């Protein structure tokens, strides 16, 4: 029986502004900072009924022109929250299941079944629940689906609802989502990891390595980190143009990787950092996402561009050589998701001077993070809500990371939209790092620009996280 049948429920479900979570007290500021999500502040400043009154969904389109799910939740008090689910291309095999319709339309990628699940089964199950009890709501979604991977309803259906509920609850409290999630004390801005060259599955496998990124460990503010990155991105484009290798951009907005070897991307990136006027390693350092599961299985890694097949130790040696030669401070998925032993060996060899991130390897899963920590595999986890299908489960992975001394990086997917939820997660949860793709294309810039708004709103209370070492030469 839903709580809406209980006459006491209205008082009990009040979710009006709470002292500890109300921001500046200016209702206008919450309304403006959440307007990108279509949220509406509740009509009065008093207690607002936070029970879910209606759930809607629609098919919208992502940055690759593919269908994806948007959900909209309306609360009894009138607040509305909206969220769109992203989609990956280089996925871990243990990710939650994204429901696609199959058949001829749109290459089998339509999401009409997932949309229908939100509007019928999920809506019936969550109407009457409180939007501000995220754990209970997500638990309801998990039980309703009933499979270990959300393959029945679709993780794209459940995540859209999970995120939309958080937006609605934040709107009801008249605070932006980051503050709803983390309270007024959540003032840590994430250090951004920003792609300069795309590769791997996002660039037709033109190079094997997926992301050649920069971080700015010496920047004083998030805004400054973006300024430095903008210059590096621009100079990287000029270098490519001068070589006649400027061929547009890859899926996440990084320059198209027209290189003769994987390593040439690294030398070019250092050149771009220097031309932009920054000290490589000291001011602007390199982060890589090898995405090794895309070209390695059972300890055999095929680097197509370099015409090399390496075993796990060969792969480790290659990466250790790169770490010595280039100012690299973070490497994601250096080895395949099925190569945990090699992950451990690589962590023993380089974990003291390098952030080693599990993405396909850990798929934002709390239990896998705990297992990896017990083995000593990696020291950081990528956090992608659609790898799990609810916000609570993604949050649990971050809790597990903190419990085991792992760093956390909230991350976008290669198929994105204007949705900026992940930026609020990074600030609200205080993860200290954010990865969104490159410094081009609207779906990427929407997130960087949202982070600028948040930093400005936090004012002097904002501090930029410094999770990564500098590597002066
Ligand atoms: P994906 O890539 O969204 O295509 O999985 C992003 C990443 O590997 O970090
Ligand atoms: Zn990755």
C-alpha cells in the first residue's frame, strides 16, 4: 500500500527547505541554477510535499544521434525534476544492462521499451514514494526489475527515474542538486580530466589508446583549469593543422588522432602543452584512458597502429616506459577487465606515483571496488551512474572507494546530452575529480559551463581539489 493512502503521510513527507541544506536563502538562485534541468521550484517557501505524483518519459537523442531515455518526475508539492541517460561505446562486460529494442530502426538502438517501462510499470511502483528518500526509491527500482543487471526494465529506464527524482527533490527544497546531495559543506570543486585527442572506439580505432587527456594540478580554481585546458586544446589543434593532420574531432570532441604511432600522440600532447606556455607535469600533466579491454583479452594486447601484440607484462613495460618519458599522472584501465593479476603487478610497480583507475575493470560497483582493494589492484575508481542503473548504487561505489582509500572520478559517457547531473554528483559527493570528454561539442561544454556556475555560486567557499601529484621535470 502506498504512503499516499495514509492521511498522516502529507505531514510526514514534507520536504520543504531544511536549515542545513538551504543555500543562500534566495529562492531565485536555486531556481536559476536548476533551470537547465527543467526543474521548477515549488510555489511557496513553506513545507513542500515530496511524494512522487507523476512519472513521464520520452525518447530523446544523444550526441551520436542515437535514441536515449529522458524521465520527468513531478512531486505532489509541484516541483519537477528531469534527467537524461547517457550511453557508452567502450563498455565493461559487467555493466548494468541498457535496454535497446533491436530490429531495424536506428541500428537496433531504439529505447521505446525502456520509455514504456518508465511510463507504466515503474510509474505505478514509485508514485507515492518520497523523491527525497533516494535509497528507498532506488531499492524499489532494483526489486521491481528483479534481475542482477537490470536487464528486464533496463538500466537506462531505472537510472532516468533515479536521477529525475533527485532533481525533483532538489527543486522542492529550492537548492541546486549539488547542494541537495552534499549540503552547504560540499564546496570541493573537482579537478577536471579533459581529453585533447580522442581514440579507440571513439575514433574508428585510428589509434589504440582511447583518451589522451590533460589535468591542471597547479590551477587555483576550476575556472583557471578550464582556461589552461582551452589553450592546450587550441594549440593541439594548431599543431595538427600545421602537420596537415587536422581532420575534425572524435566522439567526445578531442582532435581526430592522425598519428603514426600511439606514442606520437604523447609527444604531440607535450608539444601542445609547451606551445600553450605551460610547464608539462608542473602546470599541465597528462592523464590516459588506455581502455585496454577494447584491444586486450586473456592477457594478449593487440596494438593495431603499432603492429604489436603484447602479453600482460609487455603491456606493463610499455606503460612504465611511457610514465618515465612523459609527465603522466593518471592511467585508466591500463589492462583488460579480465586481467586482474596484471592490474595488481602494475599497481605494485607504479601505484605509488600514479593514479591507476578502474573503469571497465570496476564498473562503478561497490563489491568490485572492495575486491580490487583486497587484491591491491588500482587505486581509483571511475563513477558512471549508468554502469549501475541507480544513483544509490553509484554512490555505494564511491563510499567503498573512500573506505578503501581509493580516489573517485565521476565520469560522462561517450554518448552524452545536455544533461549536467554528473557535475552536481562530483561536487555534491565531493569526489574531487570529473571526466567529461574534451573541450568542444555542446554536450561536453554544457557540463564544464555548469561547473563554472557552481564554482561561482560557491564563491570564496569553493576550493579546487588537488588529488594528483605534480611531476616537475
Ligand atoms: P564510453 O567511454 O562512454 O564509450 O564507455 C568512456 C570511458 O571509457 O571512460
Ligand atoms: Zn574508460
